[in-house]
C-alpha cells in the first residue's frame, strides 16, 4: 500500500487503533488513569466491507467529476482556438488565454491521473477488506485490544486502591507523629519544671551542710556504682572465661572422643592391615606353591587333568596321579586298601632336586621307556600303554628306596613304613651309572637262562627268543618251567627279565631318583634308584586286567 494515501476504511482504522493502543500499552500505567468504558457505544460502527465500498463509490464520483472538468476544459480550448481566428488585434489576448487554459487542462489531467490512482488504491483496499483472513486478523486484533484495555482498567483500579491505602497509612502516621510530638513537648515541659524545683531546693539547702553531705553521699554512691560496675564487668569477664573454658572443655571432650575413635579406627585398620598382609602373604605363598607345583610332576599331572582336549579316562588318570603325589590317600589300588604314605611329605619333597617328582628326573625316566621299547621290538611283542597312575606309584617307590636302609619293595616293608599299593613292580639301585640303568639291569637276568641252556641243550626249547614274535602261550609255558626248575639248577630268579618281555605287559609307569640311597653294601651306598610299575592284575590263567592304560608311549 502507498504510504502517502490517507486511509479512511474501517479496517484501516481498526489497524491504526491497534497500533495506537499497542503503543500506549508499552507506557507505564498511571494510578490516575481513567478507566475505559468498554460497553458504552454511541452509534453502530460500519463493517470493513461497508467502509471499503463507500470509499470505492466516493472515488468513482470524484473520477466522474474530474472527467467533467476535463471535458469542459477541452470545450474551452476548442472555443479558444475559434476565437484565435479573430482579428490579429485580439490575438495576443486570446493567446494568453489559450496558455492559461492549457495550464488549467494540464492541472485537470494531473488531477484525473491522481483520482485514477486513488481509485486503484481504494479498490486494493476493498480487496483487502474482502480478504477473510485479513478481516479476521483485524477483528482478532480488536478483540485482543479489548482484553488489553480491560487488563489496563484492572491495573488502574489496583493502583488507585494502592494509592488510597498508602495515603491512609500516611494520614495515620501523621496523626501518630503529631501525638508523639505533643507527648514529647509535654514531657520536656515537665522535666524543665522538675529541674527548676530541684534547683530551688538546692539553693535553699546552701549553707546548711545538707548539700555537702549529699555531695559526699553522691560521691560514695558514685564509688559504689563504679565498684558495682567493675564487679559486673569482672563477673562478665569471668562468665566469658568460664564459657570459653567450658567450650574448650567441650572441644577437648570431642577431641578426646575423636582421639579414642581414631585410636579404635587405627586399631581396626591395623588389624585389617595385618589381616590383609596375612592374606597377601598367604596368597604369595600360594602363588609360590603354584609356581613350585608347576615345576613338578604333580603340576604336570594337574595340567593334564584340566586339559579338555584329552579323553575323560586320560583326565581321570592324570587326576589320580596328581592325588598320589599330593598324598591325598584316595587311590586304593586293586586291593581297595587305604594308602596314605607316612614317610612322604609333598610340601617338603615334591619337585626337590634328586626326587623322583622333579621334572628333570621325570624326563630322565623317559630313557628307561626308550630302552623298554627296544626290548619289546626285539621280541616282537606289543608296546605297553602308559598309566600316569602307575608312573606316580613308581615315583613313590623310587623315593622309598632312597630312605629305606633295606633295599626292598615298599610293599614288603609295610610293618616299618606303613601301607603301599600292591602291583607288579620292578626296582633297581645304582642307576645313576649308565651301566646299571634299570632296563639293562633287568634284561641281564637272561644270562641265567643262557647259562642253563649252555649246560643242557635240551632246555633250548624254553628259551624266550627262539621264535618271534613271542606269544603269550609260549611266555606262559616257559615262565612256568623256569619258575619250577631254575632255582633247582642253582640260578637266581629271573622275574625282572620275564616282566620286561611279557606280551601282556600293559599300563606301566617308570620313575627314577638321583643321589645317594640309604641302602648299599657295607659302607658303600648306592647312587640312584629306579622303578617300573605295572598296574594290572594277573589272574594266573593268562588273563590280565590293566588299570588306567591311558596314554601311548609316543604320547
């Protein structure tokens, strides 16, 4: 919309009213503002549509009037031209008239153009008034402004009441001030009158000695008052010091209580520290034991017992072997006897240098298995399986040989050393020296058979190495013969040799110790002991039942 056009429509008036009212709302509402009577009306207001249409009609009338003026100006111009055709004497006057008429015509044309522009603006305003959205916006603005006016009236009423109430307070205060002023004046006058009476009395007493006595009394009273004030002051100081003392005593009590609590907390903390240190020490001990255990045969067996890649039978075999080395007394053997060794103490012996449970000696015992494999291949018999349980028993048997002065099987010395497992067992002493390694020592017993055959060639048929592979039947026949006759021929037993070549041999374990034994010949002690234990039951008819034949020799 062109801002130079004066707007007279009702919608524009409403918008202008909104602007003016909004501008007023931004100002502070004064207490003496008169309320607006929102309900009072003097005439019916035009609707925006009616006002806009009235403006359009008025503009059309103006256009028509200006058009008439233009037409009249044209007629006058035409008449002027005709008059110009009059004699030359009238030419100058007519020429001036024509110029004036042209100027008037230009003004009329300009007025026409201005009227036409006003008509367009009025039409635009009418269109705007016919726009429902804009009309609604204007109506809403008016409605909102009515609410603003109502709020302003309420604020004015509240402000008027506040002024009225404050004025009442001022009036009341003025009355009180006046009353207090009068009271003060009355008391001042009474004091002045009393002072005069005192002065008169004092004047009357002069020269009688009463005044001097009174002054002495006053001086004494002043001294008494001063002394009283000093006493009160000192009492106050004393009271303050007593309060401070009590406060300090209270603080000291709290401090003593805190000190007791601190001592108690310190004691508890120390006890916890001692406990924690004990726990730490125990954990370090356990850790060291675990490390030590890991470097022993027991640690090796324990790791196999927890190895899920092994079969259940292999893990059970490793678990039983671990229990034997830890001397838990759970493995009973074939005879179901309770066996808990009285002379073996894992915490003192397990994994020690020279002990059968050390990893070094466990690895050395593998050499004995290598020698056994060679023998078994020589006789064409099957290789036995390894039992970790049998290996653990062989370790205990080898350790026993180190402590027993009598070189013999532990099962034969139970009266002196307590129970042991009963199985097939081969033991050897002096095995620290290669020429006395146990398998080689056991196989040396064959010489007794060779010597007997050399004396009586008919005994050749009882030789174990006539035909290979050696069968179980031949082994049983030959063994039965030699058990009955070898002793009669003046030869020693050949039990170790027979054990090494028995086709049924299975579920074995080998072990060895190093170092000096308690046994020997005279003052000469053996160096090193070894054992091969065969954990199987022989029923005497060629039937054997092995226990825990879990691993191959290669494994």
